[in-house]
């Protein structure tokens, strides 16, 4: 449970910071968003949807080697990139200005691997702290 919370909140922070940078540099715009007077980003995506997907992804890849982790990351990053491209073209939820599906793919992959690395670090620290406890 502790690990899930670390994943969820860490991913929320990372996604919010990256999205704030991307919006601040005018690469993406969110004309339709919750609390538009407070946030310039889609806060629901950043602090709820994306972190939940990350918890699922980490759990799916928890005991995998690097190659399997890489392949499983494609299960999330490719559909997300295609989905965002589709919604950018067919909805008014957001507008890409200096952005593309490749940027989405790169940012999703980067954040997934950052969080997975954090979980790997936590696992190693737990083993050092409690060497007799089996996984």
C-alpha cells in the first residue's frame, strides 16, 4: 500500500510540474479544464488519471526485467500518444501548438520510467534496511 501511495503522489507531482512547464512555454493549451481560474493545466489528468495509470503500470511490471518493462511501457505510451493525437484533432479539450504525438510518447515514457526507477530504488532500500524479509 505504501508503495502505491508513493507511486501515485510522485507521479502526480511529476506530471503537474511537466504540464505546468509545457503550458507555460505555450506548447499545449487547455481551453476546457476544471477550475480554469485557478489552473492552466488539466489538473484532473495530472493528479488523478495519469497517477492511477502509473500505479497499474508499475504493478504490471513489478517483477519484470528491463526488456519486459520496456515492452509493457509501450502498452501505455503508444495508445496514449495516439489517443491524444485523436482528441487534439477531434475535440476542443486541448490544443497542441509546439507539440506532437512524439512529444507525448517521450513524456509518458520518461515519467513511467522515472516512477519505475523510484520504485526500484525503494525496493533496494527496503532490502538494505530489512535483509531477512523476502519479497
